[in-house]
C-alpha cells in the first residue's frame, strides 16, 4: 500500500467518526425528583432552582411548567413569585449536579468507552464503530434516551459527524432537514458558542445563521470578526478537528458481565465481581503483571453508575485480596451501594498494571512475606482513612531540615532510597525524628548575644539549660538569592542549632534565626523539635 493510499484511508477514518450528544436541560430539578422524592409528595407544580448573583436571587434552571408560564433564566426570584406565587424554589447545588452528571457519564460507558462531559449539563459520546452493536445509531440513541426517561431524567439527543455539530443540534432544534449538513447550516449563530460581543456583531452584520456565515469568504470573516469565528465554523461543519478527552482512559484489562434481568442483590453483585476479579487475575498472570489500580463500575438500569476504585501499594492479582479492598471501600462509603431498580451490568477494569516478579513460597516469615504483610496493612488503612491520610517519609537532597524529607502517600511505590547516615550505629541521634511545622518561637536568655542558650521559656514553662551541644550552623539557600543581596537575607537567614537538655533531662532542638549584628539586630529563637 503506497503513501497516497494510506493518506486516503486515514482521511476516510477521520471522516467516519460519529458523535452522540446527550443534553439534560432540567438536570438540577430532575436530580431532586429522583434523589429526593419526599420533596414532591404535596403535588406537582412549576419548580425552579435559584442562585445568588450580585446580591440578588435569580432563576438558574426552570422546569417545563415554569417555562410555559413565561419565566426565563436570569429573572429575579421576586418577579417570578409575583407571577406565580405557588412556585417551588430550590437552592442551586453545583457540586451535587456535577457529581450526578459524572455518574451519568460513567453510566454511558455501556455504549462506548469514549464518553466525556459536555458542559453545561451534557454528555458527548464518540460512537464510532459502536452503533452496530445496538442496531444502528438511532437505536442506540433511543435506547440511551428511553433508559433515562423511564426513571424521570429528561434528555435530548442528537447525532452528527462532529462533536460540535452534535452539541449544537441537541440544544438548537432545527426541525426536519434534507441532510445533516443542511441542518447544521440552519442553526443560529449562537450555536457557534462565541463570545456575546462577537455574536451581536455578526447579527448586526446580517449574519443570523451558520449558513449565512459559511457563504462568506473565510479571510473576510477573520479580518472583520476574528479567527475565533472561523475556527468555530470549521469545527461545526467538520472542516477542523478537536481531540476529545474521555472521562476515563481505556484500561489495559477489562472484564464485563451483562444480565438479562436487573439484579437487585448487592451481595450477588459482589459475588459476581469476585469471579470477574479472578478472571482479571488470570489475564494479568499471562502477562506476568499485577494490578496497582482496580475500578469496578456497577451500572444501574436507570442509567446511573456507581464506580469504586481501589489502589494497592504492590502489584496484586489475587481475587480475595482485591475483594477485601473492595469491601473496605464499600464500608467506608458515606452512602450505601444502592442497587435502585437493579444492576444490569458490571465492569471491572485494571487501568494500571506493573510487572510482577514471581515469588517463592517461604515456610517461616521472610523479608518478602513481611513486605507483603505491611503492604496489605497500608492498603486497608489507606482505603479506610483516605489515600492521603497514610503517609511515608522519603529523603530529599536538601540541607534545610524541614525540606530534607517529603511526606508522600504510602500507596505510591517508588524505588527504595537509603537515608543518609549522619552518625555511627549506636550513637544518639543528632536530629529529632519529629519536627514542628512551623518552628515554635521561644524566649531565650544567653550569657552573650551570640552564645548558647542559658535559659528559655516555651509554652509558659521555664527550662533551665544544664547541657548543650552546638552550634550546628545551617546557611540559607544563598544561591537562590537575587543579585545584590550580599547577606542572602531573601534566600533565608542563617540558623545556629543547639541540642540542649534541661534540668529534668528533657532534650530539645532549638536554633537562633539570623547572625547577631550581621543579618538581624535581635535574632529570634525557635524550638524545631523534641528528642525522644
């Protein structure tokens, strides 16, 4: 196959892409209807969602009944109540709406792995090569819409050869048209999603539809209205391409189970998930790998999805170990795993896998067994308390004490790094393990201004210094000081550290911040840590 033929095949592949746009015009209200049915027990009526804009409560989202009464987004709540006293009013909750939209996006993964958020309140699905599994594009779109509408989530959908075209046709219905290109050309200028000033300028010039704009030379449009208008037009008509970023990348390994009838038992779903984990483990074993991240998605029949993600500090492929972590994740959820009207599909994916070296069984303990036990404990604690709550320290190449170590999540595995040895084995530590962040100020009395401390006061208690070691002088990062800063004050003052012991045998690590007379007239004193 020559180069010209390859280019033609690639061009046809690009032109063959198809997109399905789903738009939920009443998403905040539909979310409340589904999640909070108790709010609708006293009869139906027009409902709106309000938000505060510049000190006034304004309508953000309206349902079909409110729109039929002539209410519009942006209207003040006072004017809306004057027209309709029995208006149902709810406060806007953008975070809950975003979470609901993400769950709908996860649920759309049953149709295609290329599903992305399309704000506001929309989803974009790249269905290229997937529609034949559902009997065609229209059948797939109808199935997606019917699945959501059966459970009270109103949705509009549109199909097009570009993501921008599907987005526009979904939000600006143009009625019957001869073909897709004719429908796109009948769209209003607002479908290009330009700035408001640009849209007003185009309308003043007599350009009201996409077709009016497409009939003008691109050079003239760019010179008068800017390149943004030309770029938006090209994207809408398929003369340009913008890459689509799916919400979830395609995993290395994926196992699915579909059910003829929705499954209402969570226990049976977890049993099925364990079988899927065993199958995924077999695939990982064939590759000589182990999973570091596992994602289980429970697809409900109403279109929502419940994703569960677990991570491990070491590669694993043992199904019981994976399920123990999944159960820990479920027990840590604030909301229980609700099957609702039933689960009709389960999916287990392994988005992150690493090489897993074969291990030899040991009869009594051993370093490998101890390492695996510690890793299993870290995994359980991280899932139960939170990924960032369980941390480990890693040495850093810095002479500044508080920058000499870095706290990382314990689940992040990195090549082992040896800590620098500062003293011989058996000697007392030169620095405390625990440091105060930030160092705590103290009041110090010294025999001479630049001498060791004689007495200090910390937390309303006086400490008489009986022994001390030091000073250990630590300079600031003078190489980061700007030109002209001879003393290096902007890069950090010099510190003189002392290891001191009071009359009761308690040991402290304190320092004088700044050189007396050179960097500071009255240097301050701080306690940086405590020795055990």
